[in-house]
């Protein structure tokens, strides 16, 4: 860091939403220290994904669990002469939270209609953020994941299909548990190669989910039956279930090109197949009763 350049404060948060009587309500928090009303948010801890920060801070500040939906804008402003960025998602209330207990950081949580929340929120930027979250469509994520760091091919003298994760890869697989939880993933698809299965195993074990093994998404299976692989990918795209697909670097370019063609997406850097091990792309899919399937937002996260 050069002289005179201050490190950016990185934070993440959620515009917390719930449905009551067919109408949307917004959960806003009061910070007694700042004497303001805002959205739940907090600083990114060392080594933590911004995705995990957003849901962790929501749970800590409101006592409620949230499932992340549409990504929103990143707020940028200055705090005590230091630049700060806050990355936000629309987040929908999920069961299982312990409930709110007042503390020195947050002493009140209120659920309000969007119009009332607009009057309650202290900062105009938070009002704009709330309006964007409320107007965003409800989406269902499909995550396309490159397997975590595996043992090098040159260090493995057995069948490549059985090549396992390296120590760093096992750590990456554990780090994926709260990330996949944050997106509400409940269906798991994987190449049947050991390194892909091991990438999803910690999450599957934690949530007691099964992993559906698909040879068509392995390196060998894809090369043998590309048309079958792409038909299966179409099925995943069209299934309105929060899902993850774990596959391989050599397979990703054609899978992502097919997604782009199938959904009529313009070429964009988020769909670049050059993901790092453990990196992933989130397709936020809207299933509209009249307009059908469309992707409303794409996220890219390199491990």
C-alpha cells in the first residue's frame, strides 16, 4: 500500500425481506451508537467471503436467517476519512433463526412496509437500495462450481478419476459450506470424479443432503457424450430448485457457452470459464409464469 493510500474497509449486508399477507415487508435495524436506522451489515472478517459476511451479520444483528437472492449495488462512501465499500444482496427471511435480542450494537428491529421503511431509514442511499431490493424479482440460484484444489496430476499415479483434493482443497471445500447455505442450495449435482465429490461432501454432510453423481459432467463422460451432457444441463437450468453443479476446468468453457446460448445472454466477463479452483458462478434465475425462464443477475466468485 503506497503512502497516503488508506486500506478500504470491506463490508457486506442484506436488505432483509419477508412476505406477510401477500405483501413485502422490510426488516430495518436501529444502531444506538450512530442513532440511525439502516440495513443489517458488518465488516468482512479476515479470510471470510463477503457472502458469508452478509448472512452472518444479518443473523447477529436481527436474530434471523436470510437466503440470498438478487445481488444489489455496492455502496461506496467514506468513514472517518477511510473509503468503505458495502456489498449488498436482497435476502429473504428463512426459518431457523434464534430471534432478536437487543444489544449495544442493535437495540431495535422493525418490520415495515416499503413506504414506511423509506421514511424510517436514515440515509437516502439505503432507501434507494431498499427500493431496488423490493422491485427485484424472486430468483432461484444455480451455482456452477469448479472443484477445489486437487492433488497435482504429476503427483498421482493412480486413475485420474480417483485423484483426491489436496490439503488446500479440503479447506476450500469446508469454506463452501456457509456459502452454499447462504444461497439456500438444497440439490447437489457432481461429476463422479473424486475431487468433485469431495468438494461437495462437507456441505452434503452438514445438511444431510445426498450428492447426485453425473458421469456426464466428468472430463471423460463429457467428451464421450456431449449432447447428453448439454441436455442434462438444460434440465438443471429449467428446474426451479436451488442447486449446485460441481465440474471440471476443461468442461467449463463449453458448459458456459451453452448456458449463454440457451438463455440468450450477452457475452460478459462473469461467464469467463477461467475460474480458480473452488471458484463458482451464480446464475440468478427468474421463473416467470408468462415470460418463462430468464437470468436476471450473474455473480462470479473466485476462491
